[in-house]
């Protein structure tokens, strides 16, 4: 039997805990160590009791340096910087950098120097030219054995890039604008509190809050054919999970609603990244969905054959964590080939 891929989680916040939940019953993957600066007892509590996903389906506790979750007993370490943990001593294959900090190639490389074989940055690199960004369903075919570190971009870019690639292959996309209607995040405020950005200083649970998004730039780096053709804005809304991207695009090849839906449905038929639905879903219906993009066939509109408006839903934490898992598996497979 092939030994499971051993994962080091640096950061046990929303993405780290989602990854942990998704790999708990997989024989090919196991979490070998968890690293965070927070109180480990509090981290165990937040794994066991989750407001969105419910209680962990096994007993959870913290026991003298270990997280105990069902039959799993995982070392919990306190460290703040990449390179502070000896990954070789823990026999870790892939480190997931999920702290939302340390987003440069130099910082991520310290995990390699400490014995990890590969690194997945579960975020956008601080400098897009510093590290390759890979979005599953968009440019993951470019991954190869020489890729020791990859960044996965934002959850919005993971939802939109595969859809844009499919539309461009089918009809040609001359230009596009999007609005991501996004669940509020822990970076926002519970009440009106002064901050550097006046809009994001307002209470998240009481307002629709416009904000900037870097997703257009991320997608342009992943799909260079969209350079100079794409722009977008974010609206953070008072829901805890479940988001969508409202995309308006000009098509090069005229099509009607049925043709666009059929093309996306065909692309989704054998995809783990895109799902097609004509059910009358709302935001809560995609909570726990592992796809990056859920195409809403009922919302598709075409005007004049070339002006397309469409809606793509996504679970902004769970779907993204699923792509982290995909990246771990793909990167680790290169180790098997080289061996």
C-alpha cells in the first residue's frame, strides 16, 4: 500500500480547518502537523464547533501538544514564521501556507529549506511575478515536477477563471466585467469602527459594502489572453457563507442562452471544478459544495447574440479548500514520478 501524503498545515483558520475536515477520511492523505500562534485549546474548540458546517463528526480535544480528532492524533506546534518548524523531522511532504501572511517566494521557500518537498500558498502571492499562481480548471495543466511552490489565488478568481476559460474556448470573450457578491469575512467589522478604508469600516452584518478586488489581476496572470479585457468590483453582503459572481461579457461569436448553457453544461459534465444546475438555488444551497464554480443556468441572459450576463455560485471557503487538496495531490504525484 502506498503511504499517505503527509500534510503540514501552517495556519488553522477557516481554510486550514476546512482542509482538515475534507481529508479526515481519506486514506491517501493525512495531516501530519498543525502550526498556529493561537491557543491550541481554542483551535480544537473551533474545529469541533463550527457555525457554518456544524459539529465535527468525531470527538475533538487538545491533549498535551496534540490535537485528538476521532482516531487521529496530530502534533500541534506554536510557530509564527516559515522555517520555524522542522518539517523533515515530521516527515511532511506538502506544507499548506494558510495564514494569509508570508506570501512571498522567499518566505515560502523557507518551508522547503526546513524539509518540506512542496508548498501550497493558500492565497495570492504578495508579488504576482514572484511565484506562479495556479487555478484548477484554468491553468493547472501547466503544473510540472519543477514546481516546488505554487499559489492558488483568491476564492473569487477560482470561481471565475474556469468559467471564463470555458466561455472563451466556446465563443471567444472580447471583454468582461464582474461583480462578486461575497459573504462577509473576518477582516470586516461587527460594528462601525474607524479604519483605513472608510467603506470597510462599516458593520458587515448590516450593510452591502463595495470594496476592491484583486481577482481581475489574478485571472489575467493565469489566463494571459484576458490582459486588459477584464475588470471587477466586490460587494460584501450580510451572509456568513455562499457567494456568487455576476459576470457580463461580450462574446466574439454570437450565441443564444440555450447554446451558452449547453456549452457550460458539457464542460461541467466531467469536471470537479465546475458544476451546472438549473435548480432555483440561493446562496445557502452552495454551502459545503466542493466545486469552485456552480453555473446558474436559470440566470443566463443573452442580448443581441453577443452580450452575455451570467451568475456563478461558490462556497468561498469550502470550494477553495477543495482546490487546496487537489493541489496537494497533484504536487505530491510529481514526487512519485521522480522516485
